[in-house]
C-alpha cells in the first residue's frame, strides 16, 4: 500500500512538474514571438489567448509552421465561448488562415477541410481557394465548379483564375474571348492590381490592340512585376499610352468622356494609387480628414492634388535643388501621363521652367497645352529672394 501511494504521488509530482514546464515554455514563446503591445490583450492565465497570438505571429515563419498550425487549430476547436476576442480569431478568418497554412505545407486534405469550414462560416473567398486547390490536384471539373461559384459572387480572384483557365486552355477547351472577359471583370475590381494588369496586357496583345496592351503592361511594370518590366524593353516601341493614362485619371473607367465638357481628376482613387503604388510614395502621404485634397510631403516639397488642379510647392536649397528641379517637377506631370514619350510638349515646359529659375529672377506665367485633345494649363511662380517655387497643372 505504501509503495502504491509513493508511486501515485510520484506521478502527481511529475505531472505537476510537466505542467509547470509547459506553462513556462508557453510563456517564453509568448514573450519571444508576440509584440509587447499585443501581449496586453491576454490575461495572465488565458493560455488559449496566448496560443492564438503565438500561432498568428508565426504564420509566415516556415520553420515554426507546425507549431503555428497546432496552436491555431486548438484555438479554433476551443474558442466557442469567445475566450479570444480578436477579429482574426473568429471562424470566418481563422479557418482561412489555417487552410492556407495547410496548403502551403502541401497537406491538401486538411487544407480542403478548413477551406470548407471557412465557406461554412460565410467566407466566400474560400470558393476561389478551393478552386485553386483542386486545380493543383488536377481535379479540373471541381476546380472549375468552385471558380465559377466564386465568380457568381463577384470575387476578383475567381475572375482572374477563370480567365487563366479559358485563355490558356487549362480546362480542355480554349476560349480566349471568354478568358479576356473574366480578366476585364477582375481588372474592374482591382485596376491597380499587378496580375490584373499583366493579364489584360496579354489579352490586348492577342487582340493586336498594342496601345492598350502597353498601357496595362506599363501599369503592371510600375506596380513591380518583373516580367512586365522585362517585356517592355523589347515590345510596344511605337505605342503611345499617355492618352489612356490621362483618360483614366479623368474617370473614363466610370463614364464616357466628352472633351468639350468640364472634367475633374479622380484624385481620391487614381492619383492616390498612382502615387502610393505605382510611384512608391506611400510613406509621404499626409492624411487630412477635413479636406478632399490629397497631400504628399517630402522634405521641403509638398504635392497637393485636388479635383481641378495638382501642384508642387517647395523651397529650393543647395541640398535639394537638383532633386526638386529634375525629380519632383517631373513627378508632377509623370503622375498624370506616365508615358512621357507621348507628352514632349510637357517635357519642353519643364525645360523652360528650369531655364527661367537659372536666371534667378522672379517670374509668374501660364502656358496652355493639350494632351489627346484635352486642354491643360501649366502655371509656375518663383520668388528669387525666398527661393520659393510653385508649379501647377490644372484643367
């Protein structure tokens, strides 16, 4: 009896020690992987909360992917009482995260299981994910079924992949026009998406509409697509796209443009995304909730974008002079026209401005110019004493 009691107590002490060790290990992981400001969201004794944030923090860590999946699955299976309040811990999002991790780990069976759970939780994006998963498994009919279902829900990723299916004959019957139709729908949903523009570049080249082919390939290149950047080196040499870029920024995506009617820049969408995504100036954006005017700042230079006018205000110094005269002023009109080969008249206005500044005298002047039949006004003002410069392009 004494021996049995001793053995029993030994097991109890061992279990307690193991539990304490696991608690310590979990706390160490929590401190190691979870940012300090997020750690505050978990109460000291809420191990499920800690496991969620550890798992979520390790989502992109390939070496720790098994641990991440294990913790997130445990949270999903035990969070019925909403122990973890984070939005990403809700089934709608968490199942997708788990499914995507399983897919990355090539565990397609569990990936399929959790994509279906995401669908059950109301996340329609899982339709495209299931379609792509079945495509990887060479189950083409199932892939098409789910991609079509996603397209019916107007999910852009499904449009993109259906376009690939039809345009590239991946389903057993080629239909390039139908493929192009789906790619146009994807572009409508994400006109500053890299793959959306690249695909339309391919489609319009097939249609021999080389201006639009270059236009979309240029957008993909500016958005960082290396294949598009490389392709432009040897293609579309004789196509000028500045008219399409100016029509876009005037809202041609949403309405027919009348060159005689009063126009406005679609500042809140096209100019913002061109600056932040295509021209990589996101870090310079200054948010102002009280104004509809977009503002970007870099050192002494401020760019203001309104519905009728875009402008640069700056003060020339020995340190910034070269950058302002060449890069900042060019940025002002490149933002509108992108393809500068199509606007030599604007480049000449830039050179004229530099020559005037070199004389170190005050000036204030305006010039009227046209791009694709649309009238614009170039205005410039300079104070030689303060070295303050103002340049604007207005409708």
